[in-house]
């Protein structure tokens, strides 16, 4: 207990007036979306595509992610409450509740619509968006840390966190339990996935050479991480206590399988070779220029 980290971080970054608050969790979401926009703009410019492609995916991706994450939480974790009163999906949004699996499903739908609108291959969009999804997921998990939510199971490790805000005011420290900082574990794994994807994109040119490979690697990196770390996390809802695997793990399995299938698909397909540039036309020099016959002078 004495070696644990005491975490009593105020999740509110700024209070304006009596009711309006800016939270660190919201800031992390904003940073994730902003970084995603900047990075995808660089991908588009690097590949010589029109600027409108970057603008289009920003709107499609942002809306699909936010809507999917909110609806996913309501349907996966509190279906009885929100199916009885669907309007509360919108009215209760300030109370929190976002699901990464819902965000993933929403993003898959949003990118399909984006690809159709911009006449781009679906895998082209998925491979590149996975890079920004990985680093964005890390930002969101740090936001969860600031909120003292998605906590881990009790631990005696020296890096365990005592989340003081989960206890009533006045609770002695001796009565508090140190827990795994599961948010940090996930964030670090997502950052590692991001580094691998950046290497595959910039150093190995895998987005062009083997379409689908990067998306598959990203799915496994993110959702296998989620599946494994759930074993040392507290369940989010009471109904999960009787399950062998919790909701987060069951929802991760299809994405892991999809990732494996995409990697196999990408590796078995013939590698896309770079398009050879057309040879530049030769410029005639004084020695290689064709000789022209001199015009004969007419005799008058």
C-alpha cells in the first residue's frame, strides 16, 4: 500500500459559470480527432490525392466514431435502459458512456460511405485510418485515467493506483485499495501498435504493396490488447459477473478474427508492384542530333 500511487486528479480542467465544465476527457477526445485530421492530411498529400479527400474523411470519420461509440455503449452495456427510452441516448450524453467497440463499428460504416463517395478502395481507407485510430485510442485511455474510470483489479504491485475519487470523502487511505492502472496498460499497447503501423506505412510501404495488411495488424494490436487486459479489469456492469468472458472480450473476438483473416488475405495475394515511371524523352545533343542535308544552291 505504501508503495502505491495515490491518484486524486480533478477530471474538470476548467469551470465556466456554475454549470459549464471542460473536462480532460473531452480534451483527450479533441486532441485525438485533431491529430487524426493532421496525420490523414499528410497521408493524402504524400499520395498525391485531392485535398477534398482529407476533408471528407474528417467529417465521415468523426461523426461515425462519436455516434458509434455512444450508441454502442447504450446497446451493449445498458440495453434495457435505453431501448425503453431511446431519446435518452442523446439526453444522457453528458453523463458519459462511450464504447470503443461501438466506435469501431461506426467507423467501419462511415469509411464505407466515405470510400463510395470518393471512389476509393475500401481497404485504402481502412489501412490508413488504422494508424490514427491506434494513437487516438491511446489519448482516449488517458482521458479515462483522468476520469478515474475503467479501473483495474486490485494489485500489490508498486505501480498500483489508489483511485481516491472512487471513495466517499473522508475515507482513510488505509481503507482504499490499490488497483492496476489498466488505462495506462492499454494506452501503452496502443502506442506500440501505432509505432508498428507507422513503420509499415513509411518504411515498408505496406499500405500500397499489400492492401489490408495494416488494417489487420491494427485490429489485432488493439483488440487483442483489449481482450487480454480485460482479465485484470473490473467489469463495467453487474450482469457481466456471471460470464466467463465479459462484454468487452466477447466484442473483441470478431475483430481479432477479422484481423487474422485480413493478414492472411493480404499475404496470399500477389504483391502490388510499383508502377514504373515512363522513360524521359531523350534530348538531342550536338553529336546525336540527326544531320540535315544542306540545301543546294540554284544556279541562275
